[in-house]
C-alpha cells in the first residue's frame, strides 16, 4: 500500500472510531489508541455552518454540544447496529451511468407531492423531541424548511405543538402518527391535526412492539437523575407518553403509543375516519405494499426507522425496487434511511422513489447550530442533487430512471 492510500485508510479508520458510540462511551478515541495528537483529534470541527463542505461536517460539531443521552438515542440502531450500517453501505453497490452533452443550466429539482410543489424531492423525516438537540427544536427546523422550500414531517413525539410548527413553516406539515392503543385517543389526536390544517398523515407500522436498543443503553449516562430536568413523570426517559405536547388534553391513562395490537382491521377503521391523504411508513416488502394499496393508503414510505426498528440487515434502498414494482403507478413511493449525499438521493429516485427523506443529517445541523445548521444541510443536499442531475444529463426529477444506474453485484 503506497503512502497516499495508507493515509486515506488511517483517516477512514479514525472516522469510524470517532463515530462509534462504544468509543464515545468509553472516553473517546484516546482510550483506545495512541496516535499523534493531530490524528487522534481528527479533522477540524466546524464552528460556522457556512464552512461545512458536506453534511458529515456537522456530525462532530453537534456531538460536542448535544446531551450525551440524546445523542446516543439518535445515533444508535438496534441489536448490533448492522441494519444502521447496511443503510449506508448499500450505496457503494449502485453505480451511476451519466449521459453527456445535455444542457445542465436547465436542471429543475422541483417536485409536486399531493398537490404542493417543493423545491426538491428531499424531505425532513419525523424525529421526536427535537428540543433535545436545540432549544427551539421543531420551530428552528420549520423555519429552515420554509426558507429552502422543503417538506417537513412532524413526529407524534414532537416537543413542539403542531400549531406552532405549522405557523413557523408557513404551510401544513405532514404528520407522522404513532397510533394510540385506545381509538378515542386516536380520534382526538387526529382531530387536532386536522384542525391545525394538516391533511397528510403517515402511519408508522415498523415499531409497534418496541426495540432492542443495546448501543443506546450502553452509551447513555448511567446516572439518569439529570434527565428529570427535561423528562417528567415516573419511569425512564422519555417518560409517560401523556406528557408529550400532542397528547395534552387527551386522557392517556393506560394507553400505549404506538399500539402493539395494530393490524389491518385497525387500518380500515383509520382509513374510514381520516379524510385526508394517508401514507403508510415502514413497509419494505411487495406483499405488504399490495395490502397497503388494497386497504386504501395513498402512498408508501419505505423505511426501517433509520435502522432503529428491527435488525433486518436489509437496507431501505434494497427494499425499494420491489415496493415500487408492486405499487406501479397506483400510489407514490417514498424512502428514507441512510441518505447523506445528493448522489444517494439520485440513486433512490432512479429506483422509483418520488421523494427521499433525511433524518440524522438535519439533526446534526440542528444540534450544532440551530436553524442555520439545518438550512446549510438542506442547501448542501439540494446543491449536490442538482449537481449530479446536471452531470448525469437529467433536466427534471421525472427524467431520472433506472437507465442512469448500474448494480453489477446486485440483482434488482
């Protein structure tokens, strides 16, 4: 191995160590390796979002500011974190097939989703408790999304009421639903969402029975008494679901959210009640895609909860083609999970996704710098997507199809 390749290998190894929650929990890289100080400290941490060259630049900047327990919860997966890694590793197995000599000055990244036009097919995934990363949480995210013409999805576990977020966004969010186990509570929640002006609901179905968050449990602070300043009520953080912003005024006594008994019969009841658009979040097989369409869903979000639901070892990009194949032109298919580059997003669009969600990258931006950080993350991703579209010869998002990618070691 020549010196250049050796240096690159060292850098990649250091980045891997720096990102490991196990290393962080044990005292950082210094506890594991003896290296020159400049190497052990890694690359310079940005102090201004304008200095970020890619979304990864925000990760360590956020890590140094966000509470250890909140960081561990966001950064970890389940079991051995293998699905979390699979979501990223799959992109190395999808190649681009650029078409040359097309006018790149005409690139238009805009898309229309359920009647609303957005500046790009990149959307912000629903993530709970965003005030755990920055004081204004979801409001800072909304303001950045508004400035960048971006779709924002709001979690049931939001730390900010939907009414405040919609006001900051300037249009309705798409609302992600963890369905309560008591139907009356579900009705009350959805009536509030409807009254706030939101017409699209995403029903999450991939995390109804909980998860085995080993890395989080190992990495969070051992003394949880400090958590009482943010998390109220008995039990471990995040505390009783009834304490969340969206459940205020709803009797949640004995009610769980999400509902572990949820089934297709419940879906029929929900579909009959909800008059707006209904998207199912967490589907990754063609069998369930077919059932989702038969039961009246208006869209499908291929998702594995960012590798945080079940240790399937299967990335969402791998699951995407079979879901798209089943859906055909009947309903739009969206995807999230591991997207960090404009080229990643392009590959998903080529495989049939109508829009692509990002989660951790905007939380890095939020944790590091608040609204300006989220804004810069979106600017980078939108810019990278526009760049790869121009380089590949695609003028519009609708022009992107499978002819622009190759998967030599992956049978689609």
